[in-house]
């Protein structure tokens, strides 16, 4: 067994807290145009699982405060096959199979934490569904895995020779990230980010649209996919080249301006994922991606090109300091992680730029759809930019696709479509006049008036991480926990502080999300039963937890040790 990586720790804890969430299920749909040999393809997938230890990981957390992982040496990979050519409604049946693939639960204690389904839609048209849990996957890993499958398949059907490209194992990657050299880099990056984020506002609220939530973030989400035409992206590329920017920096600048207009905030913190792959691990399969809180100050009077320049500089700075884990940044910035959402940012902007792997078999081509919706989200609002090469490979002229994922606690579908339309309008205005003040571009793109039904007393999304439970639910009538309560003892033991009081919030006195399993483990040793992980996130003081624990045990579903 070996420990979880820093990225895996966050995913594991979130899944423990919200076990019904599918926010960490990632699905790719590969279209094969031409005839395939299903038996050969299934064998190639099975062989690829055997080559990559991350694809054979299972999580070991039974009776332990800290999760570990181990690699199962040999697995039998089952890939069901469906022929829909005779189905009454092939597309509806395909959609039904895909929904089942995406939404089925993973048992984290059993490998593999991935599954595949092969579907025949017609003569010369097949699809492979591939769903992975984020504990074993990131976007580059998916592409690397499939590239090996496709290379082996092409060799098998043409009589060629397949030699797998050598890469370090995921276990070696985890060991590397625990080395003294790497830990020194992490410490330096964390210190840099703590300084960069001094005085920042860590949430972006959209007061003119959406709804206000009064409950803890629960990962329920929706998705809107926006096609950006090839001719518009050609103009974006030309404007970026003229200004000395990357296309992604240009898109980020426009997204930041959109968020500035709808939030009224000029100082924004936007989450951004980075590959976070140390030298030598470029081809390793496994969960390595990390996210950083990119800070952008948007001056509406500055030319759009200047804003794109500042965005590009911020991206390059972030790349230089990408090894800082979120949980260590939370500690360094003294942010509370109570709300189940990320305490450093609630909106994200990302680009998935790893191209669809080629298929070099005669009469066969592939394209791919990724980020298939799972009715879940990790953030209030997240936009992922998909260049054409990701979807269709490197050949031909293709536009981009923007995948807008959103919390249904915060936004309705029409709100997100409004944002997407505003983004394209701003983008067109920017490429037409990149030297004009960014705040003057497309003046019709502004936040609409606040909805009348946003009643007083509801909690804004920006404050969701600080939501307090209702007093009636948290405190029993006629008394509370005494100074010797078991929860108070557990708080003091885990946080190593004798000055903690019964009203102190765990997340405000030094606690953070990854200490919660240890807190629960110690409480179990005192009380003889282990409460659900989510309880600490809902009720985070000893007084509240005593009442909530007693109520939990009174319920028919309450489980005692």
C-alpha cells in the first residue's frame, strides 16, 4: 500500500462527504468511423489496464482515519457490447446506456475504478464509452491511456509490432511528491501564493442572475455545451497572435470581463487547473492535475489587449508555482473549508488541450467527446475550453466547444445560456476592437436586474461556505454539551489546543477538511461509533455536534458501532 497523492486526498474526501455525487466521474465517448474488431479492441483495453498501475488501484480506508491505496496485480476487464442497429429508437437506447454508464456508483474499495461499454450504432459506426473516477484519472491520463489502446489496436489489425512507451508508475509519482526536494518546491510555491492572495476576495457572486442558496454545496449540477464557430476562432487566433498572447489568455480575459460585469467585482479569483506533472512523469497515467486560485484585477478602462497580456502573465506565473496543493493553500491563507465547496474559488476556467489520439488503422478514424454531463459539478460555475483537435483530432478546420458546468443550487439553465451568449458577444467585440477599453466593448452585455423572488434573509452563494445550521436543528432545547463532551475532547486532541471552547468552529480554529477523517476516528475511539463525515461539515462546533450526533442516533438510519 502507499498513500494518496495530494490531489487524490481532496477527491477521496469529497466523495466520502457526498457519496451520491458523480462530480468526480469523468466520461469520454469515442466514435469509431469504420468497422472495428470488437474482440481485439477489448483485449487492447485490458492490456492497457495491465500496463498502468493507476488503472488497477483500489482505496483502502476501512477502519482507518487516513486512506491508502494499493495496486491489484491482475484484473479481469469486462466490456459489455450492445448492437443497436435493430433498436426501435437507437439514439434513445444509446443515451440510456450512456446515462447508466456515467451515473453508476463506483465502489472505491474495488478495482478497477473505471469501466467501458462498446456500442454498435450502425454499419461502420461504433462508440466506446469510458468512465473513470477522478481518483485514478486526469484529462491527460485519459488521452495517454487511449493513445496506447489505439496504437496497439492498429498494430494488431495490420500485423505490425506494438511497443508500449515506457513511463514511471503512478506509485513512483506519489513517492516523488513525498521526496524532500519536491516538498521544498511545494513550500516555496505555497508561500508565493499566500503572498499573491493577500487581501483577495475568494468568491465571485452573480447577484443579478441565478438564485440564492441556503444549504451547503451539494454538487448537484447541470451542463451547457456551446459551439464556437471555426471562423470566429480563426479571428481570435489572429488577434491573439497580433497582440503577442495565447488563445487561452485571450479567452480568459473575455471570461474575466464577463464575470466582472455580472459580479461588480474588479478583483477576481478564478480557479484554473494545471497538469502538475514533474519532469519525467509526462506519460504517466494517474491523478496528478492540480488547481490554483488565479487572481486577476480587471480595469474596465484598460484596452482589451492589455487585459489579455495581464491574463497571460498571470497564467505563466501560475505555471511556475503549480505544485501548491489546494489543502496547503487553504491552511496558509487561513481559509475555512466548511462549506463542502472550494474555499479559495467558486468559479473556474480551464482548457483541455490534449488532442484526440489518432487511429492509424486502414479505413478507420476516431473523434471524441469528453466532459460528458453527470448531473454534478464541483463549483458554482466552471467553463472548460475544448479546441477542435481535442474533439476531432488534428485534421480539418474545426471550431471550439465550451462546456459550461454549473450548480443548480445557484443557476437555472437559462442563466447559464445567458452567460454563454454574453461570452460570445464579448469575444466577437474583442476581436473586432482589441485596443478599445474592455469595459466599453459590447455594452449590452450587462447583468440584468435582480429577480424579485430573491427574498430577504436567503443566503447568497458567495457566503455559502459560512452558512450556519438552523439553531433548532443544531441545539437541543434545555441545554447543550458540557465542557467534558466527547466532541470537545476530540477537537482538542486533533488540533492540539486546550483553549478550544464548545462554541468554537472546527474550521475557524485551525481545522481543515483533510483533518476531518482523523477527528472522526478519534471521536469513534471515545464514543464507540463513527458519525458520517458530512456531519462535521454541517455542524462544526462541539455543541452543535453533540446535538446532531444524538439526533442521528435517534433516527432509524443511525448506525452505532
